């Protein structure tokens, strides 16, 4: 029986051992399966890593390309910066030169201003100091006439009259010369000018000083001009005053102010029907102290037209005249367009 | 010093101008007394000196005067109780804006520039005479009498 | 008829007022304006009718003060609300207005008014003539003197 028990026990043990073995075998198979799975996973991982490494290589190559490009760019930038430096240096040289020129110009301007001031002060002195004695001359001539009238004969009175006339004339000359000299130095203050209105205004002023004269002024439509209003007014004043003066022999005078275009050139004009002038002397008209009539015929200092000439020339314009003896005269001038 | 009432005091250094101005005032025979002074010192002496005088109806005052200039004379006249009520008219060849400003600053009654031409000059002086001797009424109050004054 | 409105619009004050007349008597005011106009002296005239208007004009509480172009103030003394002497005092006490010539043009013959005016620095004192033609001549002479002969500083 012991043998039977032993065999049963042995077969139980065997069966247990077989079960255990089977279990172990199963477990091993499971493990082998898991292992296979793991191996597959690993392989997949390996493959993924290899892909990643490939991508990484691509990226690395890209990066290298970018790096190269950046290096090129930096090189170009360096070049440009060098060029910029050169340009900057050149500019600084130019600025220095400009500054030198500016300082020179400034000095020249200061000098000019100083000279102008001196001239102005001189003119002022001249004006006052030259003319003060004239006042005394006229004043005392008048005093003699008033206080010694009964003791004066006609000659005496005539002489005194001449003294006063000449004092007056000298005063006028001084005025005209001062105006003339000032014109060369004054700065032009440019504005738009309506010459038609200006001419009418100047004429009205002048005619008020000559009551009894029959003068018709015709003002035509004229384009605006660009210029120094005070100076242009002086031009009109001188031309119109001449027109009024030289039409004195006419019972009824006609003066015209207008604008004419000839050969593409436009010009303003003052035309009168007065005593006119001989065209062979036309070149003398605008000279200083040049006169074509004697003082007894028509008063004047001979500076009026020289002043007109100077003003128009300073504006960059031209002035000229046409006339015929006893048929009147026309004075033309040009000015920049307004 | 004088018993006659002074109508006008002219302070002018140029003798020709002074004479021409005085002529205009004398011409009309209505003027009692004209006093001509030729520089600022004489002017100050006339008004403030030991023989200080009655107030004139008007003072014509040039600006460019020797010794003491016109602006200073004006200043003295307008700041002293004895003389501040006298009309002072500056009559000068200066048309400088600074001079005009200064004159008004010190209380000038009127500022007139001498015309250059004689005829206009004579007319201006004539107008001055007409305005300040005939049209304007001068101060009538008592002026403080300086102690050292001869009557 | 020249406008005698004292109401000042922007235009009047901003533009070149040259003459100020402070006068309450309407006849005298009209006469003065006529004379100025006749002699082409009525450039830009403002007529103020009493002392209060004058103060408002010269010392406006707000808005533009009278321009630098004033050449003459004709000032009557007997004014309603604020009298002429007070106006004169204010004008001569103010830095901005004291160099504008003030001419008292009044019917007052009181020595006191005359002396007070001079003590306050009036430029000139003129008594209104009784007769019409003399009055007109006086105004014309006044205008001629202060507008033409008298010189003012450029402001």
C-alpha cells in the first residue's frame, strides 16, 4: 500500500509538477509573446528614431543653409556699412564746405548791412544838414520881401524871387537824388499789385494838386503784377506826373494807362497826348539829370525817369519810350507776373 | 526878473531857426514877450535859476541842444511842481521814434517835427502859434513861488 | 449821418480808430462830427456819450483794448455817470493810455476844472466857443493840429 500511496503521491507530485511545468510553459509562452510584442515595439521605436534622426539631419542641413545665408547677409551688411561710412564722411565734408560758405556769406551780408546802415545814416545827414540852410535861405529871402517891400524895386523883388526859386529847386534835387540812391540799396518787399487801382489812386492825388486842369484818365484792365508796392507806386507817380506836366499846353488832355502784348511780350504803359519828344533823343530820357526840355518850359530835376528806370530794372523788367514831337509820348514797362 | 508876462519861451540852438520862429510869433502883434534861449543850460536857468520867471503860455523846445539836451529839460520841467503845468511842445528836426517815445514818456504836451521846406515850416509855426496862444487855455493856478525870487 | 452808436463791434475796435469823442450833448457831438467829416478828418471816429461808456471803452473788462492807432481823445468834462476829470485821471494813470493826447473840449469856464485838468497832465484845454461858427473853426483847428501836425510814437 505504501507503494500505492507513494505512486499516487508520486503521480500527484508528477501531476503537480506537470501542471507547474505547463504553467511555466504557458508563462514562458506568454513571456515570449510579450517579448515579441516588446521586440516589435522596440523595432517600431527604432524605426521612429531613425526617421527622427533623418528629419533631424534634414533640419540640420537646413540650419546650415540658413547659417550660411546669414553669414552672407552679414558680409553684405558689412560692405553696406562701410559704404555708408564713406558716404557719411563725404557728407560731413560737404557740410563743412557749406558751413564755410555760409559763414562767408554771413560775413558778406553783415558787411553789406553795415555799409547800408552807414549809407543810410549818411543820406539822413545829407538830407537834413544839406537842407537846413536852404530853409534859412528861403526864410530870410521871404523876410526881406516882407519887411523891406517898400524899399525894394522890381529888380530887387525879382532877385529875391530867384533866390527862393533856386532854394526850392535845390531842395527838390536833394530829395530826388536821395530817393534815387536809396533805391539801389533798399530791399524789395514783394506782393501782388493791382496796378489799375494803384494808377487811379496816384492820379487822383496828383490831380488834386493841379486844380483847373481838364484831364481825362482812361484806365484799362491790366493783369496783376508782382513787385514792391511802394516802389511801383513811385514809378506810376513819376510817369503820371510827367504825363500831367507835359500835357499842360493841351486844353483837354487824355492820359491812358493800360497793358499791351506785342510779340509775346506784355507791358504796361502810360500814354499821353502832350508835347511828346523827338525820338532821336530817346536814349537820353532815362539818364540822371537828363532833360529834353528847359526848366523854363517845364520844371523838373531830370531824375524822375532815372528813378523809374532803376526801380523797373531792380524788378527784372524793362522800360522804354516812344514819342513824337507834339503828338504825345508813351512809356512802357514790364514787371513780373502777379 | 521881468514884469511882463512871457507868452512864449523858445529853446532853440540854431540861430536861423530861432529867428524864423520868432518872426512868425511877432508878426501878429499880439505877443507880449518872446524869450529866446539857445541851449539846455539857459533853459534850466530861466525856469529854475535864481531869477526864475513867470510861467509862459507855452514852451517850444528843440531836442538837440548843447550843454543839456531837450529831453532832459523836458523831464525837469514836467517833474517840478513849479513848471509841470506849462504846456511844452517839442519842435525838432528829429523824427526818430525813440525821441518821440521818450518825449511822451516824460509828459510832453505835443511833438512836432520841423518841416524841411521853409513854406511848410512857416505854416507849421503859424499853426503852433494859433493853437497854443489862441486856442489852448493855459493853466491859471498859483504856482509855488521859489524862495529866492525877485518880483 | 455818421453812425453814433457807441456799441463797439469787433470791426470798429479792431480797425484803426483814430479819434475818440466823449461828449454827452448830442448837438455838440453832431457838430464836431460834421466838422471832421467836412475836412476829411473823420477817419475812424468813436463817439461815447457818458463817462461809463468811456471807461468801458478804454478799460474793457474783457475783449480788445483800443488799438494803437488812437491819435486824439476829445473829452468833455460835464459827463453823466462818471465825470470828465475822473476819466482824464484814469487815462493818464494807465501806462497803456497815457501817451494818447487828451484835449479837454468843454463849456466849463471854472478855473478849478482848468487847473485840475492840467495837474492831471491834460495835453490841452480848449473852451467851447459860444458862437456856432467859432465853435466849428475851433474844432477844425483842433483836428488839423492833433491829426496832422502833432506826431505820435509808432506803437
